[in-house]
C-alpha cells in the first residue's frame, strides 16, 4: 500500500512539474514528510536521488519543441547546481531536523508570498 502512495506522489509531482516547473521541493518533500513519515533529511535526500535519473526528460520535450528551452542557460545552471547542491546538502546535514523543517517552511512561504504579490 505504501508503494501506491509513492507512485501517487510521483504522479502528482510529475503533473505539477509539467504544469508549473515545480515538483520536488514543493510536492515531494512535504508529501514524504507528512504522508509517508520520512524525516526532513530523508525526504530531501530521497527527492535529490530522483534527480539522478532523467525524470524530467518527457516533461521537457513539449517545451523544447515549442522553442521554450534555453540549453546554454540550462547547462550553466547545472554547473552551479552541482556545486551548490553539494554545499547545501552538507549544510543541511549539520542542522537538526526541526530546524531544517522550519527553514524549509519559511522558504516555501517566502516563495509563495513573492509569487502571489509580485507584479
């Protein structure tokens, strides 16, 4: 039964990823913490692990075909992401679970408020 929860979370994250370009941080991490009972560290690590596979390949194809993908920009972001991901993961591993969860919540709230109130 737990397997169905994980498949459903993946499906919802995939839909939101294709629709809005989000999924891992906004859908999967809260779902893994609150629905599956993983710790914040476990949820973040598991979500990062799914990025190792080409999960976004099918989602990016329609955008690429429409001319909405800038591969040069994406490659530069990947380079920064590699270094930043390593640094951020080391920082997160040094934080207590509750501190990390609260910081994640504040981050999501800030993004939500900016998205709602920006012009």
